[in-house]
């Protein structure tokens, strides 16, 4: 596809800048896709013509990555909340000990 005013690499780089959490893949017919991919900022590449099985595998791995990322973020938030609760508890204990001293 020819895009007037912008090429695929610039599009990928713009998406990565404005939405850094979005996984972006390069779909290319370039004779040396590894070289193009290396400088693109994409998370991976798919060669033309499209291999259905490789594409489905890539999408499964991407969905798994997203799922694991969400679980890790949730665990991190829970750990942060537990840490804040523990800190508050320690601060309260310090106040009680101060009053008794």
C-alpha cells in the first residue's frame, strides 16, 4: 500500500510515540524484512505473502503477552496498595510508641 505523505516506518514510529503500549507489527514485502524491521520500532514483522499459520501464531502470542501484562499490572497495583497499608500501619505504630515514650 502506498500512503501519500507518510511511509509505513514513519506510521509505526508515530503510533509507538503516541501509544507506546500498543503492539505494532510490520507487514512487508521487502526482500530483506529483518533489516527493515530492525529500524522500524515494530514489535515484529510478517512477510508477504501472508502465511496464515504464522500470522495466527503471532496473534496468539500477542494476546498472551497482553494478558500477562495486564495480570502483572494488577499484581503490581495490589502490591503497591499492600505496601501503602503497611506503611500507614508502621506510621500509626510509631505515633503510639512516641506517645508512650
